């Protein structure tokens, strides 16, 4: 009996030892895999940049995979705040009770790792009140994770296209949101240390805080422009309905590509209609083309959203003549600054929405989007094109 007990004890001890060794081996394997991913994703380059004493790169923080797993409860389905063509967004809570948004992309271009690290460094240093702040990244996973500040009031897309929310967006609020967004893009194009093209401007990438202040987000497709260049040849990326036709045809990315997309957002704010909808008649599917057609045919006010068109019916909502005079004087000054040569500019140029038909046909089989709270009504695309 004693022998049996001894043998049983020995077997149990052996099993525990084997299990301990297996878990230890598995843990070491996971550690080595994380180290491998960290190197593949440019971790050593980022660390080198962060440690250089002559650079103010303290804005970027390197998060461990374990930190973000804890922050999201192992990426639990309940904390998903958005799914898109580029990846999935999660809401996370760090140990200091800071709420963050974590973007988990679906793929990474290994040939662009150095570019990615440079963008993380540059974008994390930008502190603009109308930009969603990039806090840092995690490089210990197969595809890098980006960590942003969390904005809780949803996207401009949500507020425009939700009947209950759109009624709260007055024309004054919409105009302010447009001005704030334009200010961010202007800053990125001309005031940042290295010019940055967003490349995916759309209402679903403009977040609103509790005060309806605009916060431009999702720089996952953004590109840094070398100071000696004005354009780049890239793989075409963006969202149908907002995509610059010239960029689509040539693969030449310039700051004017953002201008076109922003123009579509302006029309979206005016009309309350989606940039692209297959629920509308064929001639109205592209909001940009529908807007220009309405402009040419003198039917512009027929497509302006009712909540805007009805402003001023109430006597108390009407401006004073002093306010009217100030606005008109501002418009006249703007016209003078642009010069007489712009007087006869055609309508397409005025609204930055070139009217041209594309010979690229789209087959969108299902809803795709990007950004951590993108609407499922958006359609992201990525067309491989050499452009050279």
C-alpha cells in the first residue's frame, strides 16, 4: 500500500513538473514571439528615436501587449466600439483610469515600417485641440496597435445621419465644426514640422466631444510629405464617396486630395445626406455629383437639410442687421483677397468638387468602414496601383 502511495505521489509530482516545464516553455516562446514582433514592427527604431537627447519625441509611448490586453479585458467583444475595413476599435481603461481607444489593424505593410514609426513620432507630438491625440503604440503584436485618447460623444456621421441627433446640430454648430476641421487640415498641411496629408477625411473620422467640438481622427492612412516634394505616389486608399477622382486615376496624392474629401463633408453638413448611398436613384448616389447637378440646375435649396432651411422662421433665431452686415463684409473681404481673376471661376472649382466621370467601376459587396467608431454605412477601399 505504501509503495502504491509512493508511486502515485511520484507520478503526480512528475505530472506537475511536466506541466510546469510546459507552461514555462510556452511562456518563453510567447516572450520570444513578442520580441520578434517588436523588432519586425520597428520597435528598436522607435526606441532609438525616443532615446535621442536632441529630439523632443517624449510624446510617443510604447505600450506592452499585456497592458492593452488588461485594458480591454483581452479584447472582449463588449468593448468593441467600431469595426472597419482597416481593423477594429476597442475602448480600454488604463491603470490610471485613463480611458483610451485602441485601434487594431488587420494588416501591415512591412516595407513601410520606417515610415510608420516616423508617423507615430510626428503625430504623437502634435497637440491640437481639434485632433484626437495619438498617445502611442504597441509593437509586440503581429500588427501594430495604435492608442488614442477616447472621445465619447460619437462621430459627426452619427450626429448627421441620426434623426434624433441631427435636429440638435444647428447651422451655427455645423459651421463651427467645419471651421475646426478645416483648421486641423490646414495645420497638418502647412504648419506641422513635416507636412501631413490625412488621406481619409470623412464625417466618420470627425469625432465630437460633449461640447460638440470637432476632433479629427484616424490617421492610419496618413502620409508625411518630404519637404522637397508636393505629391506622393501611393497605393490608393480612402472611402468611396469621399475619394478624390484625380487621386483615384493617377495615384498621385497631394494635399488637394484632402481638400476634395473635406468638400464632400461640407456638402454632407449642408444636406444631411450620405456621401454615397445605393438606396438613392442612380443620379443621386454620389452626393458630390448630386450637389453639383442641383447647383447647376438652380435646385440647391431643395436638397439643403430641413433643420437648416427652417432656421430663421422663428423671429428670435434671426440675426440682427449688424450681424448680417458683418457677415457680408467678411464675404466681400474674402472675395477681394482671392482677386478679380477668380470672379468667373466655374462652379466646380468653387466647391472643390471636380465634376468628372470615372471609368473605374465599383463592386461593393458589403459594408466596410474604418476608424474606431465608424458607421457601417461607409465603404472603405484599397486599390493596388503602381502609379509610376
